[in-house]
């Protein structure tokens, strides 16, 4: 595999996961990735010719890095006015230790439109420009890509809300490509291949804390072996004019965990798996191949059988986000009834309908395994008094509540401190483990202090906090696995978990035992 989205080096604003080239190489080695296009973190703030020279120097100092870390040079509009800077950049690109890769950083007022004159001077070299979605202006990219057809533009770090914009850019310009590091939704790679062809897709690893998520997603994608090989390394080698690494230099994963190996080989893991965070139903925002509930159920069971997932706890999007929460949830119950041993529903308690729901909770909850909240979407504070009937019902029957948690002022974990203490027999699952770094810290603190609070896995990749550190602070007995499918891709989230730098024995409780124990507390039976 050839990563299109790597970096190393110390910067001045934020900590870096890979301070040295050797640190990045160790990460690639552990996961079996042969090469990576890399930029130096200091290029985000430093004088770019200096940062580029530093990049080459640090690669040259490491014997392994010379063949495996392919430099991506920073460039800027300021270079136009610095004596010899563009010529020096061209010399770096064509040198034996250089490459055609360039990394755009939107700093010091730079935009793609402003750096177009630099690219024009370099166009005959057929450069490949890597640019994060967060740092581009779509109209600029369309204009520059049209005027410079020999330049390829690779959009990186594309999250699900940005798919539509990115795919539109690819549709309008044949020299715009995408890398896969954050194509984390259901069958996203296969959708991109179907729409644009495999030659427009590059494999990307993403943040260190993603571990092997992107690898698992690519290995599982519903594409041909030839398409998978092209995405894994062939396309990037072609764009940069590089041959494949000789077989003798192939990099094999140093991970010793059998669960990770089995996942990559497409085999059942041979352990019990419970998915505590699943969704079904039509989505207004995610790019999905189908929004038909029954088609999703069929696809869900097929994927679950392939991976060995035995039980999924499901919330219905129509019940959560539709105008009639009772009918929306009953539609889910009816659809799941033939599969109730594999698919069990949550009830989304929207407090805006509390007057209708509260008197009927005893009857409603006969069909549900627990509750689900989605306060960021409902625009309701998680500490709202209207949630009281739900807390009390969960307390009386020892039921789980899967709470969407994210740092901020709506449903951050810290906002649940008084509630979890008041209802000690209710089980609080902190969906996404609080979201970002602040939310993760709050989630860890809450889970460590209260026996009835658990962290939930999916979506937690938005934090740069290593899960190995989190698990040392809260223990593997206080975390449950969830995928956030049918929105997220199961292999992406499962791969992120199984590729942690931890032994299998530490991960097995997360996969099922913790959630099985929670479900067994149910006092209604």
C-alpha cells in the first residue's frame, strides 16, 4: 500500500503524532504500509523553501525513508517574489531525491487562485497537488484545474458532509481526484469507483489515531482486485512516475493480533460481536446506495454474516428525525420483527414530544432494548427536565441509554454528571465517546467516576487522543463497540478498533462482553 496523506515533523501550533521520519515509518511498518507521500508539519507555518529543505534532509538521514517516504513540497504565492524560489522548487522536484508531489497549505493568505502562477511555471513537470478539503475554495479549484489540465489535484481529508461537494468537483474536472482516508461511510469507496473509475481514487491512511481503518475499508470494498490494487498503490505510482517497490522490499504488517489479520483476510473473527450503535432508515445527509429500510436490512445482515456480527442495537432515523416518533419507531419494529434475534431496536426519546411519550412509555418500551438521544440534531440540552420520564424508566428497569455526545453546549459528557449520579441503575452509553479531544477527556472522567457510564466507540476518530491511552485510564471493561452503520462503514470502524496497538484479549470485552452484560441487567424479564 502507498499512503497519499502522510506527514511528520514538529510544528509550532499543535502536537504532532510523528515528530521524526522514524516515527512515521514505525507506524507504517506496524500496519504493513510500504510507502507514503509526506509533507513536513513545519510547512504549515514556516518559510516554505526552508521547510522543504528540512523535509529532504530528514528523509535523507534515515536509510529506510529514502525509498519509502516520498516528499510533497510546500509552495506559495510568496515564492513568485522571492529570488530563485520557484526555480529552486523545480530543481527539488526533478532531483533524484525529489518527486512531483506538492502540498498546498492555505496559510499567509494563500489560495489556489493565488498560487496558480507558481503551478503554471511548473506545469510541464506534471505536478500532483495535494490539498485538504478544509483548505480549498471549490470555485478556485474548478478554475485552476480547468486552466492547468496537466496538473492533478488530489482532495484529501474528505468527511461525509463534504462528499457531495468533492464528488461534484470530480464530476466537473477530470484532473481532480480524492484520497480515501476519511471515506468512512457505507461502501463509500465502491460508490466513488462506480461514479468516477478506480483511477481517480488514491489510498490514504489519515491520522495516526485512525490506525488501520482505511486499510480495512479498502480491503472490504465491493470492487474488483484490479481496482483495489490500483487504489492501494498503482494510481499514485503512475501519477508520480514511480515504479512499484520490488517484492523483496514489500512491507508486511508487524501487528501480531489475529483479529486484525482475519479482518483483512475477509474471514469471520471467531468471537462474539455486538454492535451497540446502529442506524437504519432514510438519511437526508449521508451519501448512501439505498435509503430503503428493507434493502438496508438485507445488506446489514449480509455484512454481519460475513464479519461475524451476531447482534446489532438499532435506532431508526425516521423515528429519530421524522415528525411522528411513535409511528416512525413502530415502522422500525415491524421491519425488524423477522430478525429480532439479530436486530434489536432503541427508542429515540425526543423531549419535544415528552407529553405524548411519557404516559405511554410502559407500553412503548415492550419492543425496545433501551433508549437513544440525539440532542445535537434536536437542538435540545441533554440536561433538559423533559428527559426525566426517560431517565426514570431506564432507572426502574436498568436499561441502557445511548446518548449522542459531543463537546459543546448541547450534549457534552460533562453535562451528564448530575444525571448519571441521580440514576445509578440506568446505564449511560456515551456515543462517540464525546467527539473531539475535550469531549473525550470529559467522557473518560465521567466513565472512570461512575459504574453506570460507558464509552461507545464509533465516531471517536474525531479526537486525536490515542485510544490506547484512553483504555489505560478507563479500562476495556468500560467501552462498548458501535459502528454507526448504516451511515458509517462497519469495516472502517471495526478496522480502527482491531488495529489498535493492543493484544486481542484487551479488545474482546469491547467487542461484545461489555454490552452483553449491560443487556443482561434488564429487569423487565
